[in-house]
């Protein structure tokens, strides 16, 4: 049963936001030394060891249905391999704060995909208004780069939009196919499957064992592995089980702000008024999407017909 959030829950939410919000800055730190797939594979290995240890200590039972593992494989691709690759590649040319802001728009993608797939997630008037406001913010953030930036910066911003879409699809796919499964199991298998796939890509396309590691690279993968790909999952699933998905989605308000602050502190990234205005619209759109007003339904799938009983 979903509980009323306590002070400890709100503190956990803030810690989780710090872990995920600062991840964009540490990705930026890592790509200065490490190739894309090598960076991702290393952080996933650390995260997998962390999560597998927790699962082993907790003696979590493993699924027996083979179809579950196929769903987990798909989720590893959509939730991790694709977005991690796009974000890591993008941050070679785009500020970490921009990555955090654009990825913060994931809830706007979720409501579109959910309305097309799930019968209990219709698009309402408030959600449609939130979509328009939020996407206007994304356009404001990206448009100056499209007009004046180099080709790599443009492709980086478009890659971030692609990663946001991938995260949105993955969230809906997870909700549709992982119901009834204890949350730690999807976490450890997603990270494990993704590690195998990304490691293969690193071996094929890069020379991971020839990389010259330095202190910045070690710090980046340690932070991303232990916190961004390990402990963050534990806190996220604890919140989902205690206070539910709606309240946990408040994370979307924190990530852009933390991304802006961490990028400024670590790399002296400058945020101009246009980006701040776009960020405000993205956060306003998310607020409208999650609000309880303007609930007139505009579009939604019909609930499946109950199967007749003998």
C-alpha cells in the first residue's frame, strides 16, 4: 500500500535527485578521457556488481517465466543501451546542464506513449496543455544551437532528444510488462544485459584495454557506477514501493536544476536567459502534466474486454 511521504522519504527523494542530477556532469568528466562505450561499460559493470550483491544478500527469487527475460532484454536496450549511448556521445559537444534539462522532459514523452499503449493513462486537457508548454521549452533551449552551433553540437542536442524519447518508451514498456515483479530484479537484469551488449560494442569499436586512465576518469566511472547505476536504483525502487510512481516523478523537477548547478560548479558552464526560460517552461509543462486540474479526457485507449468465464 502506498504510504504518505515522511520526512525520510523526502530526504531520500532529494538524495536520489542529487545522484541522478549530478550524473550528467560526471559523464562530461568521463568523456574527456574515455571512449563512449568503454565509459558506459565500466559504469555498468560497477553498477551490476553493486546490484547483484544486494540481490544475493536479500536472496531475491529470480523469475521462472522465460518471457520475463525477453522483456528485460528489451528494457536493457531501450532504458540503458540507447539512451546512455546517445547522452554520452552528446556530451562530447553539448554542456552537461543542457543534457540534464532535455532529459528532464522525459515525463512529457511518457504521457504521449502511455496514452497510445495503456488504457488507464489517457491524455487530458491539462496533460495536453503541459505537453505544449513543455515542448515549447525544449524548442527554446535547442533552437539557438540549431541556428548558430557547429554540426557536432546540433547532432548532440538531437541525440539528447532521442535519449529522452527512448527513456519515455522504456518507462511505459516497463510499466506494461513488469507488473507484479519485485523491482530489484528488473534493475539488476537490465544493467547486466546492458553491460554485456555495451562491452561487445566497446571491444568491436574501441580499444578499452589500451585506454590511459587518469584520476578524472576513475572518479567519473566510480561515481556513475556506484551512484548513477547502483545506489540510485535502490533508492528509486524504495520510493516507488513506499510513496508510488506519481510522487516519485517529482524527481523531474529537480534534475534540470541540479544539472545546471553541477555543470556550473564543475565546468563553469554558463546558462543564459534563453536556457533558463526554456527550463522554466519544461518544469511548468511537467507541473501541468502531473496536476489534478483540467481532467477532461481527450484521448485514451479502451480498457480490454474481460474474458468470459466458464
